[in-house]
C-alpha cells in the first residue's frame, strides 16, 4: 500500500497522542504490581498491545476500558509461559526478556522480520552473568531465556540501547539479591532511563543513583498498586510540530504535557534555535514560524526519535542542518540515517550522510517523488509531512502508523492534509 500526497495547508486543533514509552513501562509495572493498578490515558497501538499481550502470557489478567488499562491480577512468576511474540516492538521484547529471566522454565521470545534484525546480545550477556541461560540466533530474536536470576553485580555497555538498562532495572527489585548495575561507556538515550526510574518510583520502587548514567543500586523491593496517568508523547509531538512548521496556518496542539522526563522535549529548544516562536501551557501548544528557518548543528544522542522530524525541516531552512551523535538510529526499526539520506535526496534536498548522522541543505529545486518508508512508522509520518510541503508525492506503508499513532492519517486529513491511500 501507499499514500498519494498533494501540497497541503493544515489548520485547526489536533490532540497529541499519549506517550508510547511511558505506556510500555506503566503496563509492565502495573502487571507486576497487580491489585487493580491502572494505566490511564494509555496509548493503544500495535506496540503497546504487544506489551499487553506479553504481560498476559506471563499470567497477568488485564482489562481494557474506554478510560484505562486495569490489571486485575498480576504476573505469576513460575507459571508456564507460551512463546511470546512481541511483533515489531523493541521495548516489549527487551523488558519482557528481563521479566522472563525471573522464571525457572525456558521462555521463547520472538517478533516480526524487522524485530529479528535488532540486537539483543548485550542484554542476554548481562542476564547470563547473574544466572540466566540464554540462547539466540546470532544475538538477535528469536531468543530463549531460562532463569532464575538471583541478582548481584551486572555490567552492560551503554552505547547500543538504553532499553537494555531499563529491562535490568525493572526486574532488579524482584531478584533475591537486588542488582548493582554498572553501565560501561557512554549511555545513549539517557532520558529513557530517567523515564524508567520515574515510572518505577510511581509504583513504589526506589532506584539508588550512585553515579548518574554509570552506576545504580536496586535492592529487593515490592511494586505497589497505583494509578499512572500517561503524558503526551513528545516523539509524536515533534512530528506534529514539524507538520505545523512546514504546512500549518493556525494550528493548536492539545494534550496533557505532564511533568515526567522526556528526552524528546528538547525539540522545543531545537525549534527555537531554528527561529520558531513557541507558546506553551499545561495542555496546549501553538507556534509561529518564520518564512525561512535558521540552520544549526544538533546533537541527538539522547533523542534519536527526533531524527525524522528534524531532518525534514531542511525543506524550509536557509542554512544547513547538521545532525550528529545519533549512530544508534541505525539500530531502530530500520537504519534511519541511511533511509532518510536516500529518500530526502529524491525531493531535491542535498544530503551528506555520515556514520553518526547527516548534513542537510535546502535546494531551490524541490519536486515530488515516490518515497519508500521501509515499513517504519516514524519515517512514514515524516515523509508524509514532507510530501504535504512539496506536493505530488507518494509514500509507502501507511499501515505502519499502527505502531505509535494509529489515527495519524485520519487526523491529518481532518485538519486539511490532502492524503489518499491507494
């Protein structure tokens, strides 16, 4: 499938979807705590449903209502667990792997063809070091894990994914000894680790920070019943803001911003450096864009999901936009650096691909093109927004939005986007 996209102007009000990362974490922790824990304002997408299904396989009883996800009974450590298919969700398989290491019987975890290309070995090595038996296909899914881990000293590299560290933190309180965690090298995506710690705190578990982003101690503890309200997703908000910068006339973005840490919140600062005026309050955002954006250099080491919405802003920049320190974006659902570089050239943007990022420069000779998103939800949405600016474009794989923003196309059309699914 593909979308046909014509040059569009959007106006009106749109609601930013809830945060996918916090939804994942809250569902896992609510499923461990049980006792009618609730996750309110949750994002229901393909990825988060994969987390719900994984928790059910672990023995949790979960009810989904119009207002909340409610855990009636918690995960039952020790029960026999059938194979867990986490579909396309990297967060799901990594956190679920940590939980699987608490079970004494072998558990198989797998995913779709894209997920089976994503690395798991650093996490498997860390779990093995504290008692798990792990096997995999070349360090990638499908994987088999047999516990029971007891805890103790764990070392893990930080330069691949913060999801590995989140998985270890979440399972640590349930071990006999707790975990003393050492992160080797520079940790990427630091705010996602902060998000995990903040969510654990809400569920009654304390993580002792010995050296920020380097050493942590988690003692044996019990997750407590709570109600967790998910804030808006700044990763999705960044796409809506880019759509407004490129194509908006009078857009108001609504949603509960909340006060939980989100790395992608830095996109507000990035837009201001590009010359965009932003007005924010607790549940509403409006912006005013100049005719041409400034260029600049931007370090996305802690916010790799900002790569697509930032890259497309080169369409309206007066100077080059350089993006660096985001090599780990090559290990997302796709190699986002390579695909963005390949596809934006088709529109007429001058792109210099680098190992850890890219330099993008606007051109006077932009034109429509057939863009291939490689079934990557964030690339599809970014390419659609670019197509609305350029006109006469097609973008493949509209079904990919089910991962993080299921009603993206309908919402864009509602505020004026000319998008047609062929």
